[in-house]
């Protein structure tokens, strides 16, 4: 069952159709979903938090400025802790507020703070639904990625009125929720993808190591974006200070050699995306004891040896994934160097980024920063993407992977 164990946040707006949510909660719960409700102020004129709480067997949320819930910024938590947000009935007023990003009540704040998919079930008088203002808001919301179910044609609560504006029936809303949460319908469902992320640490002695400025933000964002499209994501991460991405299996490693072994262990895979900033060199010898500073003695000399090239190793591997993508951090001749790497490493794409401090990207540059500007170099040409957040780069790369793996 698709809804089994899924967390659904039901935001109930102030319309006559709010009574149908009593049945909707039952239908969702009998399919195994966990339902939490937010009631707008207007919704409470139509249905009570008491009945919604009894049916959902969960606390009901009504107030943005709730002292108990907001001690840990509860509205942000509500926004994050769900697999789907359903807004039913979605009133004309709610559509207007959300289309314009208002966060003046709990429902608005949650909807603005969420990255979760949102399903609106509008319900209103046919004149309100047909009004140019509502049409505009509908277009904006659809453009922002909000999904819709209904409204249907039929009798209105107002006597003698009929037309388009009746809220979809609870079972139609359930079916729309199931379609959105069904991983089998996602483009990368059933595809296994290995992603590497972060820096590597190359030990000098038990306390010192060679590292680089990679934060793991780009690789982790790619892992999350691929998981969002239904992929079975295997993330191999070097030491980072950011949380694990949602929906990915994470293997933590320290050195380039550990990373190589972990990646090989995870083969076979449909695609490999090598985002980690793997150290090119490690020390030739690794001492088991801390190198001591001794008065009068020479400073130690570190001899470096080359680390294995993980991307090239996988690009030419006998179990090479169907699609291999590598990142190339360059400070000069970015495209030219990326093109050379394409064949040398056996990759389908090299995603080149200019990591020089004066690249003009963000405040702190690409390495360790939150923004990126990349050039996607493939065998049949190259495409320069404008500067955007690392999450946006990740979404575009996930779409590229989906296109290549499903072609
Ligand atoms: C009896 C009654 C029924 C209403 N039914 C609807 C409705 O079906 N759809 C709608 O968009 N607004 C309806 N409204 C108006 C909303 O309650 C009003 O716009 C409110 O501000 C919506 O707030 P909310 O979106 O925060 O819940 C109704 C108002 C009343 C008094």
C-alpha cells in the first residue's frame, strides 16, 4: 500500500467542504497513513479541532504563535516532517495567500517553509473559481509546483447554485495523494546510483591530515535530488559537517583509498556521479605515532604519492555503470581541461566548475559556498548554466540523469 507509513499533513481551510475532511482523514488512515491536521482560523468555524484530533489520533495545530509548539519553531518542523501536504478545502483566500507567499498564519508559514510536495483540493463558489484573480493565482501556484485535484462540477452548498467549484471527493483526494507518493511512478525508480561527496582526509600521522575546502553541499544536494526522483541512492561521503540527505543510504569514509573501496563495493549501479573533491596525493608513509616537534631538529619533509583516480577507475571498470559523470574543480582553462578529462576518465559528462576565489560566484566562491556555476561538458558539446544555488544545480543534474537513464 502506497500510503502505508506515509506522513501526511492536512491543512484544512475555511469552507463548507471542511466537513469532508472528517471522512478524508479516515480514508487516509485506513490506508496506513499518519495524518496530522492544521486548521485555519476560518476552518474552525466549520469543523472543530476536537473532532479532527479524535479522528487523526494526533495533536491538531491551529496557531502560529503557540507557546508550546513554537519553543522549537514548530511550524518549520511541521513543514519538514511530512511526505505530502494536502490542503483541503483550499479556499480562494488560501490560494491567494499562498500564491503571494504570505506567512501570516500557521498554514501560510508551513506552506512557505516546506520543500515537500503540496496537493491543493480547491472548493469554492463557481464565480470565485472562475474569477480572473483566482485564475491568476492558480497559474502562479501551478508554476510554483503545487499539484491540484479538482474542483469538480456539481451542486453547491448555496441553494440553486451549480458549476465548477465542488471539492473533489475524499477518495479522489486519496487517489491523487497515492499517485504523488507512488515511487514506482517516479522517473528514477528502480535505478541504483552511486554518488560521492565531500573532501577526503589523507592522514599524515594519527592527528594530522591533508584536506581541502569541499563542504559536501553539492554532492549531498545531488543525492537528495536523485532520491526525490525515486532513485536508490548510495552516497559515499568524506568527512563533512552537514546532515545526511533525505532518502539516501550513506557510507562514511575518510581517505581516497577508503572511498575507492566503498564505491567498488557498491557496484553494479546504473549511474555513478563523482562529486567528491578527492585528494590527488597522500603522504608516502603514514606513521602510527604523532610526529614530534623537537627543538633544534629539522622540520619534517612530507613525501607525497598519487592517490587512486576513482572517477577514471570506474569510467574504465569492467562493471562500469551505464552513465558516469565526474566533477572537475578547475581554476583555469575550465572547459579545455574538462574536455580532456572526458575521454581520459571514461566519463559521459564532466561538470566543470571554476573554484578560483575570484570566480565571482557567491560570497565565498564555489568550494565551501552555497552557490555554483557549472559548465556541463559532454561528448556532443557543452552547456554553461547560469549561477544558481547548489540545490538548483542538483535538480538540473538529476533531471539530466533521468533523461539519460530512461532514454
Ligand atoms: C458560510 C461560509 C462558507 C464559505 N465557504 C467558502 C468556500 O467554500 N470556499 C472559499 O474559498 N471560501 C469560503 N468562505 C470564505 C472563507 O471562509 C474566507 O475567505 C476565509 O478567509 C478563508 O480563510 P482560510 O483560507 O484561512 O481558511 C466561506 C465563508 C462562509 C461564511
